[in-house]
């Protein structure tokens, strides 16, 4: 499978980071390339008991052999990126496209002070205002940044030739399908389309270059910021189910609802999913934490997964059963 695109099926925070990191290690990915909006994303990866968070670098960074790239559609916060490169020690395998847009302090200020953006409940990372400037063709690009000069490479060219050589390429999406500017709950959405087609465009590959589209769902739905959430639970109910989560970028409490079959089906359609992953099964069924074989799951958990498969018409090929990278049932 040379090229797999991974996207979120709900409102972000489905656990894509962990899934991508697992796939990168397991399949020995040659290249991982980030699409999506920018540093408004927060991906959490737990590896050897240590929790890592990324906002700019691909989550595949835990796989040492994988080259890490950021496609031209992605916005960069230079400080955040350089800090991550330093912390994760990935200087010799990080590459950035010259056409990536740059977020500056005025974008961040506007994101935090504009009353309409406050109403939407953005992450205040400057991505919306930076994309607006880009659409107005007055934004700066990575090619204008002296600090990024040593990382600049033609990312679409590298990614396409890597696929042509049959190397294993992971294309990492961010946010989730229903935060898409086009397909989400407008105006309570992010500043770009984030479905699989858009993620491909972000990194410069056409639809025919993609072998698999993996859509990641969580075993329940969460949403940070404003906007509709069907079946939203009261805070107390969320707590008693053990579904309480906090945003990894903003620290905000995430709103929660049970798994939503209608959204999942629509997400599969919008992304032309060929594969589905389900994360955090252990949060709904604590006794199944850490299991790595489907036949070892409790009958309740099996029934839960089988029911999802029946409703959405797709096999759940990858199941997350814990925080660690290897807490996974891989049925691909
Ligand atoms: P923005 O992307 O910062 O403009 O925020 C727009 C909406 O998308 C807000 O509701 C954010 O909470 C949400 N959002 C943006 N990025 C993420 C993400 O990575 N995970 C979850 N929600 C996000
Ligand atoms: Mg997140």
C-alpha cells in the first residue's frame, strides 16, 4: 500500500496521532507528510510510557526511519515548528514546502480578539486569520523565512516520486470531517476543507495516487468550541462515563456524545473511506484495555464493534485499546 491518507471522521481529536504513529512504525513508512490546517491541531502519542504532543510535525515522528514533511497547504507557526524539531531531534529528517503559509503575531492576536472568532471558539492559534490573508494574497510564505531556509524542499515532488517508487507514504490529515469549511457545521468550523481530497491537495498529490483512505472514529464523539453536537451529554454524564477529555492545544473541556452512526456514514461518503479505525474502545469498555486480538475482547465490546460495522457498512480494520502505540488490534 504505497499511499494511505488518514483523516478524522468526526470533529477532530479522534486519536489520529496514535493511529498514524502506529502505522508508521508497523509499516516502516518511508515518508509521512502533514496536510491539514496548521498548529491548531494537537496530536498526542504515548510511546514507551512517555506522552508526546505535536502540533506541526507529523505524528509519524516516533518512527526513526520516516522522513517528516509538511505540505504547501499547511500553515506554519515558525516558533512552534522549530521547537518541535529541537525537542524531537528531527532536524536531519524534517522538510517543509516553500509555499507553506506563515502565521505571524497579528494573526494570533486577531484570532484571540475578533468577536466572531470568539463566538466560534477557535483555538486562537492564528490559523483562520492567516488563511484569510492567504486568500487575499497578502500572506508570507515559508520561502520568505530565513529560519526555515535549511528545511525547504519541493514536497509535492518528493511525495509523488516516493509513491512512484512504491515507497510507503502516510498522508496525515488534521481536525475532523465536520470541522470542514465546506462539509462541516458552518460557521462553527475551521478555516479550510479538511476531508481526504483537501488533505491530498495540501500535499500535492492527485486522487489517483492514493491507495487507501483511512477514516478514524473515536468510540464516542467529542467536540471543542461552539457548534451543534447531536446527543450531547450533560457534563455529569460525561464524567460518569469516563469520557471527560481536555483539548490538547487549548486545554478546554471537550463536549461529548455517544458514537453517531449518521455522521460516520456521511464521513465515509465524503472521504471515500476504504478503511476505518476505531479508537478508545477501552474508554467505553475498560476491561478491554490493552487487548491486541479481536477474539479476546469482551462480548459487549465485540457487539459494539460489530454493530458499528453493520451500520456503516465497513470493516473496522484498526481498533485502539489504550494509549500506548501497541495497544492496537490490527485486522487489516
Ligand atoms: P480554528 O481551527 O482554530 O479556527 O477553530 C475553529 C473550530 O475548530 C473550533 O471549534 C476549534 O475548537 C475547532 N478545532 C480546530 N482544530 C481542532 C483540532 O485539531 N481538534 C479539535 N477541534 C479543533
Ligand atoms: Mg487533537
